[in-house]
């Protein structure tokens, strides 16, 4: 009887993950620059605030970089590189990806906006969901 109770309690704690579910609504490249390596700024719109499965992949084909979420062929974005950017990408075979996450419709529509003046001595910057990572470039 004790083992049956343990099995039931383990089943309650188990939560299945949604494997293969589309989590990204869109990916937009906002800026490409060269520092020590190729740096790409990306805005990623997620479908749900509980989506944490963003795994970006970068591919270099001809003179363009394609960025997509792992396993999702629907939502990809590409940008053509100039000669300097292409040489740096080809030399390093990696890029620095700076990601800004957003969720469409998470908080509804603001009807009354208050001013956010951030210029005083005690002002604080609001937190934003951002991260950066180094991605290897797959050459095709």
C-alpha cells in the first residue's frame, strides 16, 4: 500500500514538457556591428511568458547570416553582411548574439501612461529581459 501512495505522489509532481512546441512568435535583427567579433542585436517575440525554450542557431550562407530557434523553421530571420562583417564572421566562425525578449499582449494595452523620468541622482533603470551569448556559425 505504501508503494502505491509513493507512486501517486510522484505522478502529481511530474509535469510533462511540451516537446516540439513552437515558442517564438518572431525574430527581428535590429543591428549588426563589428567589435572584436561580429555582434548582432536581436528582438525576439515570444508567444507565452512561460516559454523558456529559446535556443538560437546561426548559419552563414553566401554573405548572409540566418538566425532561427532550434527546431523551428517557420520563424527565422536573415541579414546580408558587408565585406568587413563577412570577413570577421568567416575568420572567427562565431558571433555574439544580444537578445531582447518581449511577449506580445502580456500586460494588455496601457490606457494611462505615467512619465518615467530617469535623470535624477537616485534614479534607477528598469529591468529588461535581455541576455547575450556566443554562437558558433555553421557554414553552409
